[in-house]
C-alpha cells in the first residue's frame, strides 16, 4: 500500500470529476498514476478519488460483479456500491482480458490489520454482524450451483486450477464425491462418509477471512471482496472458515456464531484432504 492512498489530505486523480465523463480508456490510463491501496498477485486496487476506488486484474471474472450486484439488490449486507465495470485487453498478456470495477471507497481497516488491537467486546460485536451477514446470504436461493452468471468455480474447495463449469447439481455432486473417494482410498477420510448429494444452494461468499472484511469508523463490518462468491451449499461458508489457518482464534470464535454442522463439515474436509495431498491446495 502507498501511504498517499489513505492520506485524508491528499488529492486524487478524479476528485471533483464526474465519472460519467471519463471513458474506459481514460480510466485504464488513470489507474497507472493513482496511488495503490492494495496489490496481491494480479489484482490491484487504486484510489481514484475521495469516494471511489478502482479494482482491476487479469484474474477477475464477471461472476464477482454478479455476486456484488446480487448482494446489493437482494440483501442489506454492507457491500461497496458498484459504479462501473468493464473488461479490456490485458496490457501484460495478449491472450487475457483484464477486469475493471469502480466502486465506493470504504474508509476503515481490514480485520486482518487490526484484529490484535480489538478488545473482546468489539470482537463480539463484529462476530454478531458477520453472523447476521451469513444469515442474510442464506436467504438468497438458487436452483443450480456455481458462480453467478456461469463459468468455472473458484475458491478454497476447487483447487488452484478452478473446477467445472458444472452444468447441473449432479455434475457438482459427482465432482466432490470423486474427490472424497480418493481421500477414502488413501485413508485420508473415513470410509463411512456418504457420497455428496446437495440439492439446496444459497449465496455463499466463500472467503469470509479477516483480509476481506473492513471495519469502518462506525464499527460496521463491510465485505470488500466477492471474487469467490457464488451459489453453493450453505455449509461451504462455515467449512471455509474452519479451514482458515492464518487466524485460528478468529475462525474458532466465528464458527461458534454461525451455523455449523460438525458431521457435514467433516464430510467436506475429506475432500480438502484429497486436494491437499494431490498438491492442488
């Protein structure tokens, strides 16, 4: 992060400029001179103005945008407002598209940055908010699994190479059952665990780790990254949290605040064993 990106006295490229008057090509140019808020692998977030940021990267997909639109239209989950999105030829790879999303800037700090400074009362309030967020997401139902808008599944459970796309829930369940059977064959999962047979899918963020949660000055928790979200079994949220090893205390406490069926989680963790042992995770 460049300190200028969070300096309250700083001036930014689009301060006082109507975004509607700026073309996509101009935004791409402006991204090169805007102060960097965050950079991780192929994704960069820059500060466009006092109120706006631009997120861009080769790995971005339309499914992230669709997940944000779904959360904004069908829930009250605190999510940065979308202002514009588009895809353009990558400047670093002739065969790749780069995604661009303009959204609201949320003043605050990620939980990852401030977790150790929070007292128990503040942490309790944060967990209560996250539990409410998860409960809201579970009210948004879908008939078929996968990223919103289609495409390959990304995230913790789908290896570094993604998985799918799955045309229906049968293909989705078969993929997980196959991974489970590998784990059972090598003794990484209990033999008595049954095949996967999920028929209900809800909006799952799939990455509620401290790095993706922002705490603003009013103590409100915001979700700032929807890159892995999609329609998945509700269990995926809790199971992902239990698989987070960087913040073990956070994960353990959060699990006590959100629905978590231990038997189901054991079932899914059998799949994780197969992915780890195969070098995919």
